[in-house]
């Protein structure tokens, strides 16, 4: 079988998987994402070498949380990564002896969901990959939409709170500062600081107040964590209403690491969305579904795109006869 490696390079974790043509993950490794560009290159070479040493693979796909050039050869800018105008495929490919392809992480997740998950059930689909920040992708009439310069759509950096929380992109008040794993930690920390005497298991979290700690505490019924999740659900619903106002998708897929906690917030977010979308009560609402591929979506999509790019066939349309890569 024609296996490929898909690597999801996020601001916190670098996750790599060997993926078969059916979208199944057959092997995987995960490491912390280095904060130095050279060290990040080395980490990629190491994980590719480890996986390709155990499996025969045809190509490598990199799903990057940042601006990817339209020719998909350069990482222009990544708020949570150290690369700037970096020709990553040209640097990595000779070192690993495999063709390496670059794609935005949310586009990769959207492609994976379209090939093997719920996005294949929609023609106009928005995918929000919520992790350290927010990645976003659009499938318009079944095709990936990249914009004129290859960087669309940066929904996570829409300003929703003028003068709000500082964002790694250089702006303040961005959507992802209120709706992401990082945002969960920030909101919980603010609530704890505002009421120092308020009891919460988060004060004793072994690794500090992190998004994962908030999700775990909310699942256990911690009141501060539940209030944090309610705040997160509001911002997600509000953001989805903006997405619907601008793009009018028939399906919205919530993906990324935070989506694993969807039972704690997704129904509330749906209600907020339904109340805030323009023309509420007089229009057909988008279906809002949790990713079926979970945290593997970007890896699966990147591997599928790399495999098809290596075969040099087709276009980036999702249709009844299956998907073809750009």
C-alpha cells in the first residue's frame, strides 16, 4: 500500500503519522515543538527518519500553522512557529530522501475531513481547527479556497475585542485569544486572579493552568473550569455566526485538539450561533459538527495531499467520485 507521512506542526506539539490510502493512521510519534528554527528542522528530520525507518513511505506532507506561499514552497509567517520566509521543503527533502510538500494546517485538516470525515457531506464547508490558536479553511463548491496570496482564510485573527488580549500575530483582541486552548488557560487564570479565595482544583493543577487542565477540570465539574468553558462556548458561537454571515456554509466542522472536549461546549456554541447569525429564525442554519478524525485530521490530510501531489495528478476538488489533490 502507498503510505505517506503527515506532520501537524502546531505551536505546542509536532505530531507525525504514517497514513495509509484509506486514511488510517498506522504509526505515530509526537514531540514538543522547538522554538528555534534550526531545532525545528532537526525535529522534522528526526521524526521523518524514525517513521520512514519503520515503514515504506512515498512522500511527506507538512501541515503548518502559518502563512504558506501560493506555490506551497515557503512558510511566510507563522505566529506560533520560528520560521520566517523559510523554504522548508527545499531544506528538509534532501535530508530525508523523500518529496516534501507544504500546506496550511487547517487546509490539511479540511482535506482530511473531506476525504475521510464529515466535510465530504457538504459543498460549502468551513473548518475551524482549534488548538494553540485557530486555523481555518474553506471548501467552496468542493474546492480548497486559498485566496490571492495563499493565506486565506485567517479567521482566527479577526479582531473581536478592540484593545483586547495581545496576540502573537502582533494585533490585539483576535478571535483566537478568546477561543483556543491558549484562551482557555488565559480565561481561567483571569477568573482565579479575580477571586483569590474561590476554590478550584485548577489551583492545584500539576502543570499549571493549561487548556488541557481546564478541560479535565470542567469534565470533573469544577466551577471555575465550567465558567471558563461557558465563556469559550460564547466566543465560539459568536465566531461561527461571523463565519456564517460572510461565507454562508452549509457545514461547519470544529477540529483540532480542543475539539476532543466538544461535549463540554459545542451545544452551547450552537445556541449562541443560532441566536447571533444575521437573519436568525429566517434562514437555514449551517450544520455544526465535530471532527470525526480528531487531532489526526491535519496529519491525515497532509499525508493524503502529499501522496497525491507525489503522483502529480488532478485538482483540489472534492466530488462524488472522490478527491484529487492540487
